[in-house]
C-alpha cells in the first residue's frame, strides 16, 4: 500500500503530490520510500544547514505532538504548531484524518528515547520546504516517517506528516498446515520359539 498525503490548500504541488496533513497507519504497510524526484529537482534540492540536535528536536516534537493529539483526541495544539498551509485543516478535520491511528491506539511515545535512522537526510527542496524521512527501530514494530517543514518567522513549522508502522525484524514464513510425520514401525519379537524336530 502506498502512503497517501493529504491535500493542502492553495494547490501547492510538491513532487507531483498535494501535501498537508497526515497519513495512514497500518501494521502491514511497508516503510515510506522517499519520493523519487526528477533529475532537475534532485539537482535543485540542497542539504539543509541544520545540526543533529536540531533535526532530533523537529522530528521528536512533531511526532510527540501527534501522539498527544491521538491520545487526547484534541488536535488543536498540533494544528497550531503547523505552518499556515497545515493550519488549513481544522482540528476536527485532523481528528478525522488520524481516526485510524487513534482507534488503533498507536503509541508513539518511544520516539522520545529512540534515535531515528534517516533514510533521507534533511534537505531543502526547490520550493523551500525542509524534507526528511526515516524510521524509529523498535520491537515489535518500527515507526516510519516522512516530514516536511516550512519556514515561518524564522522557525521550521510542520507542513506535512506521513507515518506508517511496519515490522522491525524479519518474519518467519507460516508453518505448513500439515507436517509430515516420521513413521517408524517395530515388530515385537520375543524369545525364539523352540523348534520341533521333524521325524
């Protein structure tokens, strides 16, 4: 299943997708793959000038705000932390968007203590958005994320969130329904019978 980005207002097209809010979460989903941009877009994207601590703060604060919103059912703070393009969604709309995660009781609190592994290092896209992706490895599931931030008054504010949950360890194939059993037969033998001499 591919990840779905929710549409932002103003028709801003990013990588051929309209972006703003959240995405689906399913234990069966594969990790998000960074969207393949055209060669011109790849050349135009440039590494973000942000240190490791800044990256961790952005990722953790965004995912923990989402976790708190899911746990309380109140998406006002998450909405207010977003960039204007994200705030196009009302708190009620965000509650609808994240209803499945809330219903599944997805717990994201582990992101506070586990270091993320980035699959897409923070980069500035041609449209000025800060873009990064990665995962939080944990057992039994890992949290895969892709985030976009817009610069607002000198601060990075969330513009788009994509989230999925997947397996963190290899899964053994299911055992066959019928397992052939080894059959061993033994003939019981007793002491030899005395032979009767023939006449």
